[in-house]
């Protein structure tokens, strides 16, 4: 679970850095691409947390 929370923090950091305009996604030189990548990772992290919680509830 700690890994999922760490992933959430990294995803949020990517979004914030991309929105600042000072950071870009390597290979694209686009800050918008960095925001999009951050959002995609954020969605995967949220889905992972929801699935882990459902599995935890089902096992109890």
C-alpha cells in the first residue's frame, strides 16, 4: 500500500511540474505531455488502490 501512495505522490508531482512550464517530458520537449503522463499514472495508481481495497475487503 505504501508503494501505491508513493506512486500517487509521484504522479501529482509530475502534473504540478508540467503545469509549471519549467519541466518537459524528455524526448517531446512538451510540458503538456508531462501533465498527460502524470494523469495517466495517477489513474493507474487510483485503480490499483481501489482494487487492493476491494481484494482486502473480500478476503476478510
